[in-house]
C-alpha cells in the first residue's frame, strides 16, 4: 500500500498556526518543566517529605474530584464556539462568566462539606480545601478570558502567561517551604497569583482587540449553554476521576506516606507530557475551524500525530521502567525509594495518556464530543472499580495498575471511534518498526545501566533515533518534514550566533 495520503491536506494557514502555537507551547513548556522539575519535583517534595506531600496531594485530589462543578464544560464550549464563529464572543462571554460564578458557589460548598462529612479529613486538610475552592470565584472570570484567546487561536499568548503564572507560583512555593511553612501555603501561592493573571489576560484580550464585549447577559440561553457544555463536563469529570480517585482510595486504606510515594511517581510521569500537551492545546481551535469548512483536512493530522505519539511514548515507557530505581534515587531522598516501583509501572501510562488526550481534542474538533464523553465516562467508572478492588490489597502498586489499565481501555475505545470516523491510515508496519527500535534501545539501556544516568539516557536516545531513521519507521514526507524543521532550527541558531 502506498504511503501517499489520499485525503485533503489542511490549508497552509492552518499548518502555520498550529506550528506557531505548538512552538510557543513547547518553548514555554520546556522552560516551565525545567523550573517545575527543579522546584516542584525536587525542592518542594524533598523539603516537605512523603507525609506532607501526601497531604498536599490529598487536597488536590479531593478538590479535583469536584472542580468540574465550577465549570460544567461551559468554558471549553465557549472556546470551541468562538473558534468556529468569532461573533460568538459577544453572545456567550458574560453569560459564561455569570454561570461559572454560580457554579463556583455550588462547587465550593459541596467540596468543603464533603471533605468534612464524607471523607472526615483533619482540620489542616479541610482548611487547605477551603482555600483551594476560593480560587473558583476568580477562575469564573479568568477562564472565559482564556477561552477568548483559545478560540482566536492565540495559544502563544496563553502559553507565555501560563508560564509566567507557574513560575511565580513555584517561586512563592519555594520561599514558603524553605521558610519552614507547611503544605497549606502551596495552596496560598496558587490563590494569590490568580488576580494578576486576570489582569494580564484581560489586557492581552483588549490589546489584540478580541473583546471582552460590553456587559450583558441573556438568561434565556443559559439552559442551552449548560446542555451544550455537559459533554465537555463529563469528559472533565472523568479525567478528574482518572487523575484523582486513586489518591482518594490510597488515603482511605493506607498512610499519608504511601500517598506521597504514589503522587511522586505520578507527578514525575506527568512531567514528561509537556511536548504532546503543547501540540494538543494548539491543534484544537485550528482544527475546529478547519473541520467547519474542510472536514477531510483532519485525517492527515490524526494519522501522522498518532504515529509520532507512539514513537515518543513507547521508548519513554521502556526507558523509564528500566531506569526507575536510578531516577528516583538520583532525584529524591532515600525515604522516597518505594516510589521507584510505582514509577516503573505507571510510566507505562504515558503513551496511553498521550493518545487519549490527543484523541479527546480531535473528537471535539470533529464535533464528536458526545462520543468522547461516553468514552471518558465509562473509563472513569472502570477506574473506580479497579481502584476499589486493587488498592486495598496491593497499595500503591494496585493504584498504578488501575491507572494504566483504565487508560489502556480508553485508548482502545478512542481508536475504534476515530477509525470509524476518519478511516484507516496508521501504517501498522511502520509502527512495528518503531516498536522494534524501542526494544533494541531497551537492550542498550540494560547494558549501560551502570553508567552515569544522564549519559545512559542520551546514548539510548541517540541509538533509538538512529534506528528509527534508518529502518523506515517514518514515511518519506515525514522524513522531509523533520529535515526541514532541523534545517530551520539550525539556520536560526547560526544566524543568532553570527549576530552575537
């Protein structure tokens, strides 16, 4: 079968916009993840210790379960509608703000009351939850501003402001823990930054003449907005359960230290998601617009993106599993050594999360969010069942397996959905070549385990890329695109070197 695609390609403008937004996202995410790794994953975790980091993770998990009530999908619906029709800003913005404020009251009350009456958390955790839920009222205005920028495909602005926000939060968090303050102050750091972010996003929207419109609301359309946002809300709720319910179950049956070990391994895994996350954020508004006029333009983006997701995710999972003990002992104190076993298992969730998050955005772009909501809903239920069975018996190992199996099930459902929607085109023979390259890379890692860890990672990565290139895992157009990208980057670096 020829590797030539028979579907229509996206317009060059769409490709340029996605590339621009992805590069801004990647640039900000690289800087952000380096800072986050040094501060959040090393300084904060090691300074707090396993028990306090476990308590902090419990606050985020419990609040995360109910945070969807503060939005109910209306912000994502606003982004999608603006991307398809820019005039929707005037019709929907202030109604979204008011609805989110009403939802914030509901969400904060349910979250706090539930923490006291259902979970029975101690006072320090309840206090931290109260502080966390107070951010919902500020988010009621911030998130619709972000939706305007998202709908107008200005992911570059969102990326820069998000990076600034996270850096300020990390600096404040570092100062607080170094000053001997407890985990509650990590929540305070997030709260105090939001007013500044509201101002900066509002200014960005105004300077780019994107709004916001004059204040007016139309309560008659609230029912429509809420109903239209429900599929997105179900997706958000399911993702919240997938990310948080394991921590809730662990806290129910095991000490806070166990929660800390598991959360350390999971947060380290999620740190590796910055590259696909930048692409996912960039692709949704552009392909939503493109699908409205040229539905076949989605197909090549899907086929190529999934191949690259697999080519990135599988070797990272194999390498992380084989080097888990060395990674954990290099980064964290000896008390976190049990997290190595959790990391060796949960790192296999990485390729599944990469694919499901990408597929969720593709589903939204092609207006199949109801199908995506069903998929995330069923996997959320499966996640609860697996955690209820495995965590009481197997502790953090059970939580890891529950997470991986859940996201594997989600991948299968999305694959079947999008294969039916977009057809075939993933080129299984090339994916098998990529898998072979990853297995050879794993053998190299086993042989080089005793070397300095960063050197082992670099050598294994170079070997993998060389094998991928020479055994034909990439199509000819993909190889050409990679060469052009490398050439452009090299030219820019050369020009900057000449200027300096």
